[in-house]
C-alpha cells in the first residue's frame, strides 16, 4: 500500500542537459502542487541516509530514479522493498520504454500522486538485483569493452568498435548451465536470462518473458564463432531464433552458470542490465513480486 508524502529523488549527475534539468524541475513543481514533499539528491550516500530516516518515520512515499536503466538498478539494489518510480532521462531507458513511462516530469509526478503501481519480479545474480536481464558470454564481453572506453552518451553506434574488437579476439569459452538443480547443459557459448523482453540493440532474446510470473526466461546459444554471432543476431532480430536447433529456450527459478578457463580473459564475463558485473560463476535466481514500480 502506497502511503507517506515524502518523495526522494536521485538524479544521475551526468544527466545535466538543459532539457533534462527542465524535466526534473517539472517533476518537483508538480509533486509540490499535488501536496507531496520532494527532495532532490545527486549524492547517493546522502540519499541513503535521508531514505532510512524517512522510512523510520513512516513518511516515505517512494524513491524516484532520474536517469536510465543503470540509475534504476542502483536504486533497486540500494533500497530493497521500497516503491520505485522513474523519470527516464538516461541514454538507455529499456525498462521505462517497456512500460510506456514518458520523459515528462509532470506525468511521472501524477503517477506518484495517484499511487499507480505494479508489483514485478526481480532477478538476482550473485546477490545483485536486476530488472531486465543478465547474460554471460560474448555480449557481456562487448559490454565490458564498451564501458571501458566509454566517454559520453551511448548509442547504437557506440557498440560498433567493442563488437568488432570482441569478434577479433574472443576465445569463446564453454559454459556449463544447471537449471533448477535438475537439467544440466554443457558446451553452451552464450547464456541470456531475462526478466522482461527488452534488450540492447532492439534485440529480444526472450520475447515471452514476463516479470509477474515468478520465473526467469533463459536463452542458451550453443555455437561460438563470428559466423554464429552474425547468424544469431539476424535470427533474434527476426524472431525465429527460438526455432533454431542450436538454441534452447527455458523457464526457471534458479540458473547456475560455470565457465571454463580461457586465457587471456579467464572465466566468461557477466553483465546485468547493460552494466559489467564481474565473471562466472553466476547463481541467478528470481525474487517474485519484489519490486513495486509506478507505471501508467
């Protein structure tokens, strides 16, 4: 049940254009007009102290993540069990786009005031929660390279160099995947685990994923080569990868992934919601109904 009147707002400090600043001002002004009490933060530690104090008094309504999917992920991990809203002003806004949350401060303020929420599952990998997806293999290596050389906003063109570099040198380590402690798959080259369908580059590895069914959708890709990457890319974009003989689609509550050692990289890399998250092994589980999100 949504209650309280204090709205804590976390703004990504690198989202500082005039248009984004105007949207934040609209959010704050509309919240005040609707009788709520907004507080804006860019320092995450100060926000944490403020939220804890409000929760102790029982007057916190929600935390608003102003930015992209990375900012949402930080808020979800920092404040488990707290109602979350988002003003999608980041470079990538897959979660907000899926639920049709607009880049409009006034509209988001009205959603918060009206208490329009939906309870969603979260994924959890090695103790870190995610809203959209986690993966191990080629694409996680691309994500690592992208973030290593990133200097500004991310676009589809930003992926070109990391993809080419990874294609040139990636050793394609094999992965062993155990699903719900029942089935084990060997020789997997790419693992994609989805809580919701959206993925980078307009791909949908798990088009049937739902964040309210208490399950995670799993896509296992068994071939590892540049030619296979191109083939999988086209197949996923067209939506017929689910019929390929070297692709396995599953639903699960727990997925354990281990990687063979592959020098010079070591174990396969891991990414969650488009951010690097270390290397295998990975224990991926679902947390049913763990996120209360303000949506239209």
